[in-house]
């Protein structure tokens, strides 16, 4: 059996049946000893997920009876075969069909002929993709860009057709690999020179002085990474640190800290002087923050487990900076976790809004006068972003909004990311 395609099948099965995040499933299965081409496995698995609704729509059109109910695993195999035929130039039509048929023989006895027939019919059609009638805009865009209709409708309503289509188009793209320069050890020009010496082709980020973009490669296996000269972090999060601008000697509270990238970025910005308290509700994740800080040469981070939505009076007005990187629907990172765009989100929105509102209300009590409060999410949804911060500001007139940015993958090349910086005014300002 082709172990690479087998691994891709297992990844997609885990995502669909176990609701595993794609990045976790990929990282687990590409380590299997039989996998010879991890890049191929990633391309196939992520390609299917990024185009799943489009693939399903065309599979249904190829079936003699479109109402035929396929077993989930059998549909996954057809998606894999179809995606290889339309999305992977390095795979011949023969290999795409034949290898998928072989997998069907392994997992679904008696279905080899069925899988062969469906895929051969598609090849005979000239590999012509079928799309719905554009008159039904939401359904058409949902199928064309493989994005749940609830997300399509929200983006159209919130941002208009042009921006919504840009977001949908970008959702099928492969995201960049972005590094954050560890300013405690090196400056960006020197890091880029060192990367060039290792055979990479780095480019400076557009929004910050720390970001370095790469096409990819085994960047985490070299001496530069082990030595702590950089971390992998999207430029959107690096911009958030830059806007918050924590200074050497500050006290910063990171209330939703795991896995620690933002705490470490803040510590580097503070030149490892001051105090950062990193909290997370999941105690088992705190070691990742400590391990990363050690790798980067950071000594000012303390970790603590706890529910940051519950007020702690000992923290009242103690912090120069408080950062709430709130749990959210994740619609800004669908390029990295494409399974998110396949799922409805409206039912989750109310629960998320409640958590976001509670976290921000508590965080506001911990900021000293003239201190800064930062609220961020990795989503593109006004209900979780502007509406949350506007409600907080209306209820807390001592705060003033200083910066508000909604980053879009289609415009800025970063993850979709919301940043709102607020400052707590002193008593005289509030009179």
C-alpha cells in the first residue's frame, strides 16, 4: 500500500470522525515510519480540507443517484482521488485513480469498482468542475470556496461582497511561514543573513521590525532554532506586541497565555526586564510556556493556572499592561486549520461572546491608571471583536480606545486578527 496516501486518509478520517485539529493529526501521522514524502501527505490532506465542499458537490453530481449516502470513509477516499485529479499537477490521472482504488480495496471490501467508476467518469468528463447557479450567492460562494454558508453570509453582511470574496479566496491559500526575531539575541538583518547562509530565502515582514517570512523548509531542526534566535509566530501577533509596547520594567499580565508565544514576544520586547505573569486555565499547558521561555533565554515569565474570567482582588490595579487573547471562533486561521471553515459557528458565537465579555470585564480591573489593556482574537467577525470592545468601553468610561486594527489575510497577508488597544485614564481625565 502507498503509505503516504494511507497517512493522508488517516489524517482526514481523524479530522472528520474524531474532530481532531488538522495540524495535530498531520503532525502525528507524518511521523509514521512508512511515510516517505511528508510534504505530499500535507499537500493532499490540507488540499482536501480546503476544498471539501467543492469536492463533495462534484462527487454528488457524479453519482447515479445524488441522494446516495456514502460511508464517511468512502467519501474521504473519493475526495482524495478527486483532489489529486484537479489539484495536484505532479500526480498523473492513472496514479490518482489507481492508488485510490487500492485504498478502497484495503478499507472497503467490494467498493473498488464503485470508486474506480466514479473517478473514471470524472476523467472522461474532461475533469470539468461543476458549480451551483451563481444566482444563489451564498450557496454558490459556499461551494466554490468550500466555506460553511453561515460564515459566507456573515462575511457578506459585515464586509460586503468584494472583501468577503477576498476572504473566501484567501481561505484556500497556503499560509506563509513567519518567524519572530528574538531581539534578546539578534537583530533581523543578522538573522536573515544567517538564514541565507543555511540555504533559505528570507524576506522581511511588512508590518513589524521582527517578522521574517520564508517559503518553508525544515526550519525547526537547525542550530538557529535550538539556539533561540527566533520563534515561529504570525506577523499579526507580532504587530499586537508592537502596538501594546510593553516597556522594560513593566508588569504585564497575559490572561490567556498558552502556548506562550505572546508572553515570550512581550518579554523580548521588554528586553527581559520587568515581570510577566502568564495565566491559563489549562494547567497541563503551562510547561510549554516555561520550556519556550528557557529556549529563548527569557527569565521574567512566571506561570500560573487559573480561570481568568474570575476576578482576583489581589491583582486589582497592579499591571501596566494586561493582554486578553480571547478564545474565539478562529475564522482568521482557516488557512492553517481549514476544518474550521467547514463548520457552523452561530451556535458557538453566543457562548464565545459570554466568555470574551467576562474576560475583558475582569481584565479591566487589573490595569493601573494610565495602563494599557489589549484585546485580541484570531477571528474575522465583528460580533466577537468590535461589538465586544464597544460594549466594554460603554460600560467602563474610564477607558479610551487608542488603536483598533482588523487584519485580513486577503489584504495584509497575515492571519485574520483583531487588535484593540485601550488605555485606562486617570481620575482627572474621567471628571
